[in-house]
C-alpha cells in the first residue's frame, strides 16, 4: 500500500464542513479503469489499490507520458467513471454520485489545471473566471479581478485567450481553477507548454496559491525538474501497476 | 450587464459569446437558413399570390361580352389587356345588352392601337365616373381630368405614365396595332388630359381614350366605326345565368365570359400540372432547406464541442450545456428566419416588378399568413432540433476526446 502523508501547516484554516481533519482528505481504494480493445478484451490504464492524501498537502506524481496519470486525475475529478473502486473527497464518495452531482462537485470543490489550459476561447480572461464562478452560482467580479491580479495579469482581464501568451494563458487557467475556492486542486502537466523559466515560476505560483487557499494539491508530470520542486513526490508505478492485468 | 448568477443569464451570455467566437460559421449557418427559408416561402407565396391577384384584377367586372370564341381570350383581351381580340361586336349588340334587365353597368371597349407598346383602349368616360374597380373604390385621378367623349383626349394609366414619362398636356400620335411597330403611326394627335392613380390592376397599363377615337382613327376600317371589341359588364343578381343561356347556349353571335373569376379559376386549374411542378419544387426546396438547417446547426455545434467539453470539466450542468447549445442555435435560427423574410421580400419585389410589367397585375408580397408563420416557426424548431441532436451527442461523447482542439 502506498500512502503519502504530509501535514498541513495550518489545519485550522480548513473550514469546510465536508472535511473531517481526523481523516485523510482524498482516499482512493481498489480503483480500476480500462478501455475496451477491438479484440473484445480490455486494456487497463489505472489500477490503484490504495491512495490517500491529507488536507492541504501537496504531492507530485511522476511517470512517463501515456501511463494513465491523466486518466487517474480525470477519475478523481469525476470526468470519467471507474470500472470499480471508490474515490472519496472529504465526505463525498465520487463513485456513487450521479453525473449532475459530480458536475456540481467539480464546480464547487475541485480545481483543475490543464496542460492545454482549456480556456473558453470566446471569453476574455475575466469572463473565463466569471463563467467558472457561475457554475457554482457565486459570481464575484471583485474576487475574479483579485485572482487575476494575484497571478499577475490584471491588465489583461479583457483579453481573449488568443491575445495572451502561453504563460499568461496558463495563469488564467490557474486563476480559474482557484476561482471557486476548491478544496482539491488537480494539475495535469501544468507546465507542459511552458519554457523552463516560466515553468518554474508557474509551479511556485501554483504551490503558493494552494497553500494560501488551504487547497490540497495533486500534480502529475513527467518533468523531473517540476517533480523536484515538491517536498513529496511518488512514482506513478508505485501507485498504479497494470502490468499484471494487461498480460 | 447580464446576471451570470442566473442560469438563464449564464446560458444567454455563453450563447452570445459562442456566436461571436464562431461568427463566420454562425453567419454562414444563418445565411443558409435565410436562403433556404426565403426560397421556400417565396415560391409558395408567389404561386399563391399570383392566382389570388389575378382573380382580384378583374377590375370589378362580372363578365365580358365579346365576339364568338374563347372565354379566356375574351377576358385576357378585355380585362387584362393581353392577347389579341377574338373579333368585334356590333354597336347594336352593345346597346342591346346595356338595356337588358339585370345588367347594372355595360361599358364598350375598342382596341387596336398602341403607343410604344402600351394599348390604347377606347371606352365611355362614364366608366371613370361610376364604376367601382374594387368594392367601394372608384378610379381616382392623380392629376388632370377625365377625357371628353368627343375629343381626342387621353387618360393615362399610372404605370404607362411612369414608363413613358407622360404628363398633362403632352401630345402623342398612336401607332396601329396592338404591338409597337415603327412606321405605323396614325396621323391623329391625342392630348393627355389626366393621369390615373395606381390600382394594381391591368388598367394601369393602358392609355384610355374615347371609344369614338379608336373607332374613327385615321386609317381604320370603316366597319370599325360601328363596332366594339367587347363589352365589360357588371350584373345584378342571377342575370348572369340567363345571359349565359342567351349568348352561349342559344345564341351563336357572341360569347359571354361569365363569371370572370370562375373562368380564370378554370384557367389556373388547367395549368394545375404547372402548379403541381411548382409545388414539388417548393417542397423540395423546403425539404432541402430543413436538412440544411439541421446539418448547419450540427456543424456549428460540432465546431463548439470543445467549448462544451470545457464547460463540462469546469462543472457545467447538463441543463446549462443544453441551454447554451439551444441558445446558440436559437440565435442562428432567429437571424436565419429574419433573413428568410428579407430574402422572401427581395424575391417578391423582383417578381412583383416582373409580373407588374408583364401583366399590370400587382401581386401582394407583404401579407403574412398563418402558414407563413408556421413555416418560420418550423425553421426555428428544426434548427433547434439540429442543435439538440448535437447537444445529446456532445453530452454522451467522450469528454477527453472532445477536449482535443478542433482542427
């Protein structure tokens, strides 16, 4: 069993009633995900026996591309459903939630930073944040502007993603992920499109913002330089081993 | 500012943003709808309105008495001022029918001359004082006065006045025959004394002169001075039945084209095959249009599937995604529908002009009827169904796949 724990610097600031600080914040058991092959067999991409994260902790998972790390994050976020297993975030058991309930959980409790940013191209930087807030029914323009200011692109709030540099888009994506005060932040190759200097700055920003917001951070990356910036990291192979299943 | 905290506000906001972002695709979609819808509506309208307008263009007459021959030819010649005259009637026959009980009005007409292709029709000036060309509508003068029965004076229909630029006091020499031919000008000089207001009937395409003017025109056959081309009739009660018996069934010297509307209807009925072809064409256009609308919406929404996937991953509910797709398709459909009305009006105006120039009949293109509204609503519904089709597809398709940029 792989279990990584790290104490939050200030557990008291986690105020959500959905979180019981005596328990781990994220708990995954016997999680499997496979995709059907044309031959009638299935190809397993995720097989996690046991995985837990404490509230406010930060962890990096490293592993090669195509190993199933992104699928793992998508499973946690409830974007895809597992074949078997359980995923508990705070007091929410994601695998038993209906699709609308998972949508709501994503809007309220989970922030997601993507390698490709996935910004709404027709919306300005500010609008991207406002739309994300609207999904939670709590649009706050002042806070949206504060977040953009925090990530250093306040002057670009009316720019469309296509008018922003890659680094700036990444910052908008980060601000958007934080816009609903998530309890869990998932980041899939968050610096994959950035140069080395920007990547370092960006990952530090992500870490410090999560720390300030008491948000549990789970990052997956194949980039050793990024992984090395985390106090705690783990190899994907130690979490999920699908070799036996696919043999 | 749109309230994003309200679900409707958010849907509306995202639909507008999507429309702007995919402006080209959205405009092309709306344009396709406008074209398909406009073609379908205008084909239906022209077909329906041309028949209605022709039926209403009989100038307020119930029947036409003319030489033995085709009823339709009589009507086309005497009321629509088209086609050639089937022959003449004697003045006595005109006098006789005028005095027949049940005949409310009888106006003789004589044709045979033109001025630059526009017919000169000789008649009794009483026609312009007493006759109602439409219920409650007598001829009105735009300028001048009605001609005198004994002078070489002309009253010009509005269309001719506009086309030939004729004004009060202008003098002209008619040409012989119903069609304009150089070198056939009569010596008689007519003076324009009045200009008629437009009626939207074939009388607008005519230069009206005293009947004696045509009968006595220099160069005409002497026999013509005692004959008329036809007699236009307004009848009382059931007089038409007895007159039809007298002229068409028992007599053999004249033909009564009565009732005018029924004769025209039988003409349109004979042309039923042509109407059928038009109907097939219009419904084919309609069907293609509907498929085009559905397919356009599907492609427009396909372009946006990545946006919808992004909305999903940031926690958008099924209802919001559906709403945004339907909102976007609704905007495209509504613009398309407005465009369809404009296309229909544009085609209508061109067709109206052509028909007016050819026949003098003004077809109505602005009168929206229930079935037109039904067609427009159907376009919006089909457009939204196309969007719904995409919405269902987007929602059930693999989110991760939809997140890939659309190439």
